[in-house]
C-alpha cells in the first residue's frame, strides 16, 4: 500500500518531522512512524486529519507516490554551512512542484532538452554551451532564465531559506531520459545573487553528471568558474574593466552585466586586473558602505521570473487558468496552486512579458 508513503511525502512537503505531524493530528509519534513505514494502515480518521493538517485534498493520498530526486546527487549552493534538515525540506518542496510540472508536461508538447554534457575547463565549457544554445559568448546575459527554459531546463522557485540559495539535479524519468532541474530562491533585492546561483547550478548540470568522481570542493570551484565566465566573460571583462578601477566605475557595469559590484571586484581579481592590495581595499570599501548585505537600491537589477511553468498551465487550463480543473488533475488545492503559480511570470499575472522570448507550447 502506498498510503503510508504518501503521508510521508505530504509531511515532508510541509517540512514537518514525524513528531510535528503527530502533534498536528493529536496522535503519538510512534503511530505516524508505523503508518509511514507501512506497518499499520491509516484509518479514515487519520487520513482526514492528515489531509486537513497538511491542506492537501484526500485525493492526494489515493495517488501513487510522486517521483523523488536522488538526494545524494543534489548539488546545493549555500553561502555558509547548511543543515541537512533545510536541504531535505527544500528538495521535498521542489519534488512537490516538479510533480505538478510532470502533470502539465503530459498535456503539452514537450520542450526537448538541449543542455549538453561538456568535459572541458569551466570557462571553455561556458563558452561552448553558449554557442550550442545560439548565445553570444561575450555579450551580457540580459535574459538569463528564458534561454535555459527554451533549452529544456525546469526552474522551481524555492521558498525563502535561512542558509541555502539553490540546487540542481538531473532527474531520471521512467522512459530513461533525464530532466535538468534548477531550484532557486528569488527575492527582490537579491536578483544578482540569484543570477550567480543559477549560473553556478548550470555549471553543475553541464559538467558534473558524474560528479562523484571528484571531491566536493573541486566541483564547487569548477561551478563557480563556469558561472563567472557565463555572466562575466573574460574577454569582455578585460575590455570593460579599465583603470582607474573604483566602486563607482564598477557600479556602472552592474546594470549592464546583471551582477553585483562585489562579484565584479572578485572577477577583476581573478583576471589579475587589480592587484591584491587593490582588491582588499575595494572589499574594505564595500564592507564599510554596508554593501556586503545590500548594495544600493538604485542599482537593483530587474527581477526575471521563470515563465515555463505558468505558460504550460495556461496552455493546458486556459488563460486565465481554470484552477478548479487544474486542482482536480493534480490533487493539490486551488489555493496552493495559485500560490505556486504566482512565483512564475505570466500574462494573467499582469506582469510584463518579453514577447520574443516566450516559450511556445501546444496541447498534445
């Protein structure tokens, strides 16, 4: 029976421990553990209590368990030490959203995956991938997400996290094919960090399908190098970053290249465009001005939201989306579907669309 496994998935979608779920349904933790392990069938009362607590319809529990990501292969970007619990919560939430993606994918013509596997130096890998996607290797990435969605990358917007920012994974499908997934937090005021995180995770997808053959520090260094070249190409930076190099001169480049001033300072150091003394001085200035936590709002980069998820829903369920029908097919409440969909760009949200970059779907 899959009821116990489905209850576990519902609990983990909400980021709860067994003890927390037991408290929510006023039962003992041991009962929850027995039900999830399949040693005991849940009564109708327990199922209804779990459905009410997790705000998932009863039909959710009648469905087969959804696909789970290979968590040992999840590559998580975090600026500091991150707890396993926080990683697990983010991954389980992403699996939940991906299960809705999968339901939609069966109703529209699929976007083929064009993300290549490249075995090369990270900077060269970034240039090769750009060329394979028809992108200019030396131009600013004004649109970062849309070209990747058109190449078959599924984006999942994560809730705000205490420590982490993004992760990537190749998801194995039943037909043997793989889906590239990037999950990332996206908040106003930290768009430049999100863009670096996405570029970093793209590096993992491209270079590290067999990452277990390398130590973690090595693959992280490679992903950082890939992301730096993806957003700040060396040849362009040597042209753009000119003496005298100051925070003011670098601030002018931020809206053009869509990266933080701090990232430009670090890139200048990596390319030996500044001395170590100049680099440390610029970092001290950033810290003194309070820009490590928040760079000036006047230099904020416009938010770019993923589009594909909402577009698929609009094709399958109309525009505006018929959330009642959507909920009936996905076994998720209309209210929750609305909350998820609001993280994605779309015409029905009243948000602007770059028409030339819209992903086109048709019903199957």
